[in-house]
C-alpha cells in the first residue's frame, strides 16, 4: 500500500461507515427491496467508473430506465445524501491531516500563516511587516445568489454528524463511549435522511440574511479573533518588538446580503434596515453571552488581589448590588458593562432590556474602552494570563465587528442610476433629457450640479417607483451611519460601470441624501465601479484615469484617504468572452489599473468578484491571490465568497479558520515577497505576453462564435441543460435572468455556469482553449510547443489558469454530456453543435496534456483524484436519472412528483460536485 493510500485509509473507513449507516436508514425506512435496488445501481456505477466497463454502463442505463417515478425519487435521494456525507468525511479528513501535521511538528504548509510569516522573516523583511499591517485590509465578502441549493436544516444535520466524527479523532474513547458515538452517528444520519432536501417556498431576502449570519455563529465570531491572537503570538515569538503588540483591524468579513439590489427588486430600504438590525442583534447577543461567561470566570476577590482605580470606579457604577459579589470588583464591573450593552441592544435591535438609569453605549468604542479598563487592571496587577483568554478575544471581536457585525455593501446597476438621475434632472429642469446627452455632456452637467449647493429632489414632487426606491435606500444608509456608525454601510458598488458618468451619477445621488457634502467634498461611502464585460475591463483603466483628472472627484477621494476601490467581474466577463479571454483581460486590466493609479498617486484596492466555479473565477484562493500581477494587491484585497462555497468554506469552524488564514497568508506573501509576484520571467516575459494575447484572441473568437454566433445555440442550451428547471427552483430571492427572456445575454452568469455543471460539460471553464492552442502551434511550428511549456513552467498566472482548467475537465464527462445533448429535439441542430463541443473538448484535453506533460487529469493533485474516485460513482447515476426525468417531464409527465425528482437531482449533483455554481 502506497503512502497516500495509508494516509487515506481513515477517510475510506469513514466513508464506508457513513455509507453503511445511510444504508441502514434506507433499509429501515423503505424496506429491503428498495435498499437492494439502490445498492444494485451503486455497484453498477462503481464497476463502470472503476473499470470503464461498457457492459456495466448498459446495465446501469437499463436499470435506471426501468425505475418508476417513486423508485427514481428514492434513488435520487439516496445518492444525494451520500454525496453530502462524503463531503463531511472529506472535510474531517482534511482537518485530521492538518492536525497530524501540526502535532508532528512538521514544517509549515504552504498557505498557512506560519509559512507566510516564516518566509517574510527568512527573507529579512521583518521590518516591513509593521508597515504592512498598518495599511493592510483583507476581506472575504459573503454574497447570496440563485444557485445555493442547500437548505439550512440540511446544513445543521451535516454539522451534527461532523462534530461526532471529529469527537472520535480527538477523544480516546472507552468501548462504551465508542458505541454511544456510533449510535449517535446513526441517529444523525436517520435525521438527515428524514430531513427534506428541497425548499417548499422561495427564499426571501431576510431568509438569505439569516442563512448568511449563521456562519458567524459557527465560525466567524470566534475564529476571526483567534486568528488575530495566533498571529500576534506568532510574531512575538519571532521578534520581541511584537511583545504585547496588538495588530490593527486588517481583516473583516463583509456582506452583500440585504444590500445587493442589482436585479433583485426585493432588496428595499426596509430590507436594508432589517438586515442591519438583525446583524446588530447577532453581534450584541454574542457580546452579552461572552460577558456572562467572562464574569463567571473573573471571580477575583479584592482581598486577594488589588485592582486599578478605573476598574474600581467601573465596579462602583455598576447596579450589581448582590452581597455575594460585594468584594468581587471584576464581576461587578462586568455586570455593569453587561447592563449597558443590554440597553444598547434595545436601541439598536429592539431586543433585550434597559434597566432604569442605565445608559446605552453610544458607540462600540465606548464598550471597548470599558473592556480596556478590565484588561489594564489585570495586567497591571500581575494577572496578565487572565487578560489573554476570553477577554482578549472579546476585545478583538469588539474592534473587528463593532455594533454592526459586518460591513454591508450596496450594489445597483448603472442603468438604474442613469434613469433615476435622468428623472431628477427632468423634474428640476423641464425639457432636459439626460439620456439623450453624450458622455462629455453628461460629465459637464453632473459636475455643475455636484458643485451646486441646491438639491434636485423636491418633497412636493411625485417620482416613479424606481426613483423613490433608490432615494429611499440611500436615505436608509444615512440613517444607518447615524445609528450604527459609518462602517455599517461603507461601499456603493456600480454594476455594469462603463463610463465616468456612472461614477458621478452615484455621487449626485449621495449628495441628494446628505452622504456627500458639496462644500467640503466629503463623501461617506466609497464609490466603486464594477467592470464586468470584456469591453468594460478593457475600458476600465481609461475610465479611472479620466475620473482622477476631475478636480471634484479627486476631492472626494481626498476625503477617503486618497484610495479608490475597483471591482472586477469574473462571472460576466467569462460568460461574455469565455474562460481564457476572461482570465487574460482581468490580468491585463489589473496591470493597467496599477499603472494609472501610480501615475495619479491614488491607492488601489481591488475587489475580485469571484464565484465558486472556475467558470466564474473560482479555484483555490491562495493561488488566485498570488497569481495577481505585481502591484495589484499592495496589502489590500477584497473577494466575494458565494453560495455553496460559503457553506464549504465556513460551516466547519476549523475549515473556516484555515480559509481565513489562507487569505491573509497569500496577501502577506503577494505584497512583501517580490518572488511571489507572478510575472513572466524577464528573459521570456515579452514573448509570453504576446503568446497569451494570441491565444486569447483565438479562444475569444471560438467561444463567441459558438455561444453568440451559432444559430440555434440558445435553443440547444435551453433543451440540453436544466436551465429551465433551475429557474423554477426555490433556491434564491432573485430571478435567474435579468429580464423575462431566454436570451443568453440576459441570463445571469451564475445559473449559466450551474446549468453546464449539471450536465457535466462545464463548458464555461474550458471552451476555446483547444482551438487557441491548435492555432498557436500551427502559426509557430518550430517553437510553439516550447513557448507554451515555458509559460506553464515559468509564469504562475498561466500555471494557475491551466490548473483550474484541469480541475474543471476532471469533473467533466463528455459521455454523460452526450446523453443531455440527446434532449435536443432538432437532431440536425444537436449533431452540429455537440459535434463541435466534443471536438473542442478533445482538443482541449490534448492541449492541456501537451503543455503540462501529464498523462492524466489532476495528476499533480492526488487529493482531487481521490475525491473524484470516491464520489463520481454516486454522481454519475444522478446524471442518468436526471436525463431520464427530463425526458419524461418534457414529454408531458409534469406532475409534482416528476418536478420534485428533477429538483432533487439538481441538488444532489450540485452537492457532489461542490464548487459547481
């Protein structure tokens, strides 16, 4: 048995045990015949996948077609639940391996904080760390989207099972305890089996808010403060200068949920208010719980240990009159802090209680000041160890989360802002048609109005529903700044930003509600353009240069510490131009933005709108951050965490902590270590850039010719995938398409990618690459292959690109995709398009193997190969079932059971593939 197989034996054991317990639950609930039928399909699928046995494929197909609707639903549920259990086992195995590595005292792994900090010290750049942390900002941003298929109840069941598996790894059990653990696992799996996979109603925005905030309970509220403490301790152990130092708040977790209005009419001013109130209640409830625990721990008697005068004064101000605590000043002080915080909760969230005479805190800084009094008293009286436990974590939590928990971003489409501003101008200057003006005329008009002290809005005017709604939500932001602080809603993001006027229109709307002061040129939120399409990415640097050349806009940036954030859209650029061109245009845009910002001496912060799948900019975060061009990180980065990726990364506290660490470690390395700046080596850099430009041009033409230039492709897409069924699922608060049409242009990038993932084609993650390489080799017969291999070896941007594509191809299955193609009614259309897709797939595989030198997909990633080996025999049958169900459904068998079966299959396949949307 090889080393990797030995290491993975515990994983295999866990999967076997979970599968056996699931089988017991199925047998007990459905009976032996149902269990035997499901087991027969499982064995056929394993045989086919393991041995590539065509006889097994035929038998599998026959077995699935023979199933009744009820039997099909039973099988779909069984295989879907197994995928969920496999996910749990893999996560726990990753934690097990990581802990074993640490316990053994092995060298730090790449991507860990200790590895990054060690590299910085080894490179002799320890002095740069202090400056780095003073200016650093790292922020994953949680977003909701319409392909998060998993219910919260299912997640809760999974976490319960994960805790039991973890308990077995951490505790040396007696035989009785092991038996109890096994029984509890069985109960957990029975509960999972009996818990409904699908939602019976569509999610509301506030449902999405609650789901997003649940990850704070599990992970963020506790693990993020611990990350700070670990890093402070790590630095102090290496350099005495860091002894007792407290790092600035360089990392926060942000959110779009409840503030993202782009295409979501359900996000209103009232929803924004409710979101902020819910967030405040969440964090204040956490603080109150921590204070109660802290008070129970700090039972220090004054007769045994002195306390500081400020601490004594804090205790005296407390309303705690219990005779049992009269000589316990720390408890009395904490009781008083708790009472004030309870009163604050009444003000900010409407919950809690406010005792007579107790004043709420006006800001989180006041709460922190009281906690600092407790901390200083402990330290000054020789009790430093007590100050470094729960109190240390609570103080850091207050610094990071404040009273608003998570910075909430607003986002809206530039077309909406344009229409609203047009209506305001029409009301103030009858006859002025703003939408008819060209860009320079718009800029001139907007600047004149921004310089003017007057307001365009009138309390006596009647505005459209759209304009009223936009003004209301900006007014709600101003209320939030007063109530929760300006950090509660710090950003306004402009989707589809394509001009300077798009930025100025938002500035004007901010001025109308008092978030921008014309006289001082102060603005209370960051105005952030989001460049999404290929054309917008290409135009973005020039747009920013034009904006920086406007004195008024530069004045606004001066009030924001001369810093401008720019968001880059991975999903829409991919849907617009394909995988290869999207990655290349994003890379070039970053290089050009760095140049522009340096010229105008403006600090750049990039916000990466990455999705879970490679087709939406996904892939390993560590490699993605290191793959940024030189100067693009500069200690600051934001990136989106979306849908099922949030569950995968942050549902488990240890996995969540690891993912937070990875973001910090990559940002440190990318900023402070020049060798981590992934540029082509100087000797071949120009040639690599030219080659990439050539590859991108060919890939773009191939992709757009198929998707947007082939007659009937829209029909092929809607008939060969589950896009119509995805649109009908209760899996998000916003519609799958921006308009009521079947146009690919109007379809959101997220369901576009999920649809291709479901049919195992993954087209957005690779199409065009094979054609690009073939054309390049034909144009450069002498050295083309060597150039491409050199790019893969020497230029980690290209390495990362191919690594992500490798993963997508490994999860694809062209034979299964062919089954979906058979759903297309028009045989000539089906044959014409699928033949092209199959040829491109083969060319892409050949190109990847030629460049990387590997003989099989994911050859360099045994962990992924193992995962595929474990789970694909359970995903493959779901695909076959889904095709059969779609055939029946589209032939007219459209009862509720058929619809449920399709939706169950979507859920199961998404769970098995994990990063599919």
